[in-house]
C-alpha cells in the first residue's frame, strides 16, 4: 500500500491559472518535503515542513507556496504557473529524531509517485 | 564546485558485468549518505544507506570514503532490471535539520 500519496498524478493547467497539488502520508513522519524535478535533472528541493515549521529554500520563487494543515497532509500551491513550471513535483517524508544514531531511519526519505504538471 | 557531483553517464554495460559509480560531495560536515534508484518517469526509491564501514546488500555494495569525500556504488552481475538512474543523496550540516542534496544521477543501461 502506498504510504505517500500524491494527487493528482497528472495535472494540466493554463498559463497563470492557480493550481494546487496535494500530498498525504500514512507514516506519521514529522518532516514533509516538496521537490521539483525536470527532465534529466536532480530533484530540486523547494521547501519543507519540520513539524509545523516551514522552511523555504533561498532560490524558491515566491510563486510557490505550501500549506500543512496537519501531520498527514501537505499542499503545494502554484499561484501563477508559467511554462517553466512544467515539471514533475515530488512529495517526500522523513522521520527526524533529534540526537538519534546516524544508522537509524533518520533522514531516509520516502517519496510519493509524483504529480506531473503541464502548463498550456 | 557542485555540492554533490555524479557522472551522468550513460553507462552501457552487458548483462552479468560489474559496474561502479562514484559520487563526490563538497560539505565535509555531511553525515548521512544514500543511494536512490529512479526509474524513468517514476519517483526515487531508496536503494541503500551508506555507512562508514561499507555495506553490502546482495549484488550491491556501497562504500564511503570520508577523507576523499566520495561514496561509491558497486553492482555485480548486472541484470536488465538494474537499468535505471542512480541518485546519490547527501545530508549536510550538523544539528537539527540536515539539508538533503541530490546528485543529478548516473544513468545505467544494462544490455542483453
């Protein structure tokens, strides 16, 4: 059974039309991440929530926002999608335990299947 | 210098061959290291963590060299199903949350 679920799998939107991608998890992990991945490139971290604390990457455009209403859900909002925002968006979770041994499950990320966004 | 660097490949190897990938990292304070596998148009999946002592899982062996700041992945007896992109992941920094950085991946194609 999928533990990190992203919806929808495929999303088509129009240039400038706001879009929301969703991610839910059954792992009860305290950290949730959003990545953007373009073809033949590494996943690029946009931001993450450590519990309720939002952490934005310095180079993430203001066009991208996120919400985490509870432990299980996290949303990615793209306020005005441009053609350059067409990509795969990956949600991931991890369990962070301060002070844990390095060989623990700490920092192992579990990914959802992704949402492929097309912008017309 | 990139934080995490990998040879993009592709590595084209025949079935049964042994192939090795390296990944270098720039942050000497990095503490956790992983290899993920990503199939075409799919999400990354954890292949194995990399420990200082080196670790093995079946045909896969991972090594960490802190002095030279690289990790390696060795695949023995390559199978067609091993064809994928292998992503190196490094967790940097110390204390609290550790930033996760992905390499761009090394593409492996196993040929019949």
